[in-house]
C-alpha cells in the first residue's frame, strides 16, 4: 500500500487495471478485425458525420475538467472541485448525446449497421465504446459523491479520485484511437 491508501483502495486499483486490460484486449481485437476486413473487395468507406470532431473536443474538455477537479480538491477548494467533477459528468453525457446524434445522422443518410462492412464496424465500435462510457459515468458520479463528502473526510479522496481519472482518461484515449482508425484508415 502507498501512503494514504487502504487495502480496499489498492484492491480497487488492481481491479480497475485488470478491467482496463480486458477492455484493451477487446478493442485491440476489434481494431485487428477492422484492419483485416478493410482489405476486402466489398469495403466501401462511409462518410462520417463531422459532429464526431465536436464530440471528441467535448470528451477532451471533460477530461480537462476532471483534471482541474483533482487539482482543486488537493488544494482544499471543494466547491470548485465539485463543479469540475460535475462538468466532467456533464461532458460525458453531452458526448453520449453527440454519439446518438451522429448515429441518427448516419441513419438519416441511409447508412445502417448492415449497410456495409465499414458501417457495421462504425456502429459496433462506437456502440461498444458508448457502453464503456456509460460505465465510466457511473464511476464519475461516484467520484462526484466522494468529492462532495471530501470536505469532512478528505483522507481517501485522492486515491478514489485517481480511479475515476484513470478510467475516464483511458476511455478518452480509446475514443481518439477509434476515431482515428475509423476516419483515417
């Protein structure tokens, strides 16, 4: 155990890293299948909605808000830290709403899951990522609740916030990888 953490904190950290290893393997397998399948003669690229750029910016800003919350909490500025955590949660919800809007734009353009191999991968990859974002939002809401309680019990807050930050930033990195894969390759 490190200074300021409990055995439970260390167990949660280990569990998170084991989970992230599993998620890494999942998205690695999807990316490998995408790259192999892309070489098929029936591959036809789908024009992705430009809204995905704004979604990416929202996710980056959400991560920045979570970083600000961490720094503010470490300085004992709890109201601002709570606002930062709330902004991170709001950013995650806006990101999901933006993903939904991007899917709607594709379907309005006649692009569905079975339209082409590229569209199938787009919907599968972004859908799998959205499910993980939902899980991370639950963790962020737990982090928000922990931040609200940290005023009176700040001892375990840094270790718990680290879990939230790790999960959220990891999924931000996964999104950037997926977006690059889907739009550039």
